[in-house]
C-alpha cells in the first residue's frame, strides 16, 4: 500500500511539470533561444538518469530525473 502511495505522489509531481514548464518558458524566452542546444542535452541526460533510476529501483532518482526532463521539454515546446 505504501509503494502505491509513493507512486501516486510521484505521478502527481510529474503532472505538475507541465504547467511549471509553461511558466518557465514564458518567463525566460531569451534563455530558451540562446541555450536550445544545452536544453536538449539536459533532456537526454535526464531521460538516461530516469531510466537508470528505474532499473536500480530508486524511485526518488527516477522521478527527479523525469521531472527535469518534462519541465525542460515543456519549456522547449513553447516558442
């Protein structure tokens, strides 16, 4: 039961990444233009880190990296 609760909290936090990414995209338009390449590198590195967290069974590591990947990709999606 406790594992299910932790997963639901993690999924809820991941859902919050979408509006947070939108807010950051609106507030930092100049940085998004200049650092587009670096943001893509952050997305790929975060996805790799999230998969590693999944494979080793570390939920906090997995959700943290996936949160970073979602916020960054959502920011890049907004122009």
